[in-house]
């Protein structure tokens, strides 16, 4: 069975048929994706599924990875943080290194193509150093929130962005005015991945047993890094407000450490201290590849929380909705695009607000189940990788005729 | 009933292009509506239907929803909620109409309503990429099955976009029925569906209800594929 056939089992025959029709219009088109790593991180994960699917749909797609010395990655990490508005200080020679490594890679990489997608800021200057006749159109795919960048960093990156024919962002709120046309393509989840696939009851129960969670009592769950912006202490506060009314309730806070956040360990300590006197609160520090364990926890929860104070798109919300769980989420970033009051969960603004909405959901089982069902359908319609792929393909068609109001293909 | 011209099922996809511009208060919204390209107004008043899947949303367009949820200006939201863009001959007229409502509201207020950070309205324009699915329907009864399973994007194309193409007079389904000589009552009832105030799932249900009630013949339920 080929890949598309596997997804057909999830999204239905007609959805895949539509992709094939679009693929016919793009057959043979030469496309190159360039990023900075072949494994690890969200971008590599997306390209890992997207490239085989694009090939199966008839496009000639390849994936190139830039290389550079360790110092280059220190600089690009700072550029990445600076693009998101964090205070970073780079010297002139750091900017020069960024450009120089891009120049070297431009000579090494095979980017002869109709369209080249450059992911994030690391390979941003490739167009600047590539002969003009090699690439039909350069497209910058920015996966992060670039709406309020650090000014010095932006001044540097803006010079590179000037060479692009288009840019793609995940949300309108992540953009800032650019000279080139911009496109919106929200991220997605892979329903067949370890994190989202169906699990056996045996595996689910084994995970609960390993993590010390009682499978017979209701579980509240938040999956996120231990980061202040995810407000884990606010989640504990909400849980404590609920506990007198629902003594059987359990809470699990599951996630990895925030390696790039110096406060991460400090936050984790605070969370553990705050949770120490309650045996029903589990703080689970999981390795980055614990996808099936996360999957099992999400499937075991009665309600999933994502009480972020600041959030990117919030794919953990998408994952929970896909598993039929209502979500109580902070009104920030992409959470507000996914959590709709009384339909897929509730947006909240404080720990008492979260406690109040959870109480409502615990009280009304039928409404909880209906919201879970709506959430699953919502994700199937909007946030599965098939939609993501369709968006890329229609954008490629639009790039050929960017001036039409309605483009018939 | 056989048709010499089978119904051609189309699908579409929205290419959404952010403008990089956002509004945090009513005056900014007013200025934006006055100056943005027509495709922005078209997106937030019409094509936003492709993103709404919830039966209970009070408002059929982004502007009314934002005024209600983010600005807390319920009076203006109610006014914008009843503006039907498909009743306007073009976007320029619609723009004037929207500006008139907002100016009226600003005139009557002591303070300009604003939203808290994070709830800004980010302005987007969109283009519709339409494509032939290859599916052909040869009988009205087969269309019932097709509508039942076709994507919500196809429904949008054959109803909302069809209204734009036809100058507000018809959707593609009733036009095809008319060509086939199907009962005029079915054609009339299809065209009377208040599609702008329905989400796409509700629209599907209404279409199916009309089909069920008006198509009396025990017809075969097979479409044909090219």
C-alpha cells in the first residue's frame, strides 16, 4: 500500500482523489526544500512526510540540508530567538559568518528548480549567492512568530528576504509587512504518526501504570515544556480549586525540559515543589521521543489543558482535539484558532477561569463528549497533513498566476 | 432522468495571503476598510465561510464576529452581522455600506472601542483556486448522494461562488436542475436557501432536505466518473 492509500483510510477516498487531481496540474514540477537539519525538530518532521507525499503526487522533489561549523549554529540559534523578539546580541562577524556559510552552501547544494522552499532563517541568504537562472522562484517558509522581531536581527534578515518571490507563515498574527507576497499555511498533525495513531488498550494502560496514574479515575493533562509561558503553576492552581469538588481527580503535567530556556530547570523545580504534597499530581519529565507515551496520556485524559500565556500554533491542542478531548486553553496564539467556546472546549484567562470551565465539563458528560466529537471533526477538516499538502499545492499553482481573483486549473 | 450535460463537480482551495496589517480598535478597522484591497473585504465578509464549522456562531462574517468577541461592541456586531454581501452588486458598494455603519457607530461613541493584545484582527486577502474533480453526475438523484459526501469546499464553490459568478441570481445546483427541466418548485426552493447565514454543514443539510422533498422519482443513485 502506498502512502496516499494509507491516509485515505483516515480522510476518505475523495480527499485523496482531490489531491491527485491537483497533483496532475503540478506533475514534473521541480521543487527543492532547504533547511538546516535532516532530523530533529518540527521542520524536519514536516519535510519527512511531505516530500514522499509530494513525490507520490508526481512532483520532482528533493531535500537539501545546509552545513556549517558549530559556531554557525550558535549564530543561527540567536537569529532564531531574535526573530521571535528575544533580546540577543550578535556581532558584525556573526552576521558575516551567517552570510559566508550561506555562500559556501549555495555553491555546494543542488537547488536548480522551479521553486525552492527555504525553511526558517538559517539558509535565508542562499538566493543571494545563487545564480539567478537556476531557480524559478524562491519562497521563504517562516515557521516561527516573526511579528515582533529584535530590530538588529530583523535589519540583517530583511536584506536576505529581499531576494524572495514569496513568504509563507503559519498564522496571520506571525507576519509583518514584507515587500513580497505572503501566504498563510497553518501547520498540521500526522494522524498515522506515533503521537497520533490509534493505540491498543494494553499499550495505553501500560503507559498509565508506568507513570503511576490510576486508569479508573479522571485525569486532567497538560503536555508542554516546563516553561513559564505554558503556565504549569496556573494549571496546578486550577486543579487545586477543583479538587474539593472532585476528590478523585488526577493531574498530569507531561513534557520535556526547555533546553533553550535557561529558566526551564528552575520552572521544573517550582512545579515539582508545588506538586509535592499531592499524590494525585504527576510531573512527568519525558524524553523527546516519548511520542507513544504522550499519545497514551492524551487518550487517557478526560479533559486536556493548554493554559499557555504565550503560544505558537499549539499543536498539542490539535493532537488532543484529534483524540476527541475537549481542550481548556489559554487565549493566546493558535490556541484561539482551535479552541472555540462550547464547540471544542473553552478559552480561559486565569486559573480560576480554567477551574470553572473544567467543572462545567466534568459536570456535563454529554456536552464533553459532543465537544470531543466536534474537535475531532474540526481537526480532520483543518489540521491534518492532507490539508497542509493541499495548501502547498494550491500555493504553487497560485505562484504561477498570482494576479487572478479566482484561478481555475 | 438522463441529462445530456452531466453536472461537473468542482472543488476549490483558498490561498490565503496575510497583508501584514492588523486592527486593534474600531478606528483602525474603519481606516482599513476604507483602504484595503477588495480581496481583503471579500475574504473577511464572504470567504471566511470556508473556515467556520460551528453551527452556533452568531455571525456569518469575520468583522461582526471580531466586533462582538474582541471589541465587545455588540451593537455594531449586530449591524454588521446582518449585512449580506451577496446582496451587493460589487465590493465597492459593500465597502461603502460597511463604512457607513462603522462611521455611524464611531459618531455615537465617546471612546473608541479597542481589543486587548492578542485579539487583534489580522487582515487577510485570499484567492480561490478552483479545479475539476473529474466527477460527473448524470441524474438529480445521484446529485443527492454527491452533495451528501462532497467536500465543504465544493459546496462553497457551487453555492457561494456560483452566486458571485451569476450576479447573485443562482447556485450551480438549481441552474443544472433548471436545464434538466426538473420541477420548478425544487429550483425555487434551492434558490431561496438563505445560504449566507448557514455554515457549510447546515447548508449541506438544507440542500439535502430540499432534494429529498422535491425529487419524487425513485431514481438511480449513481453518478458517473470521467
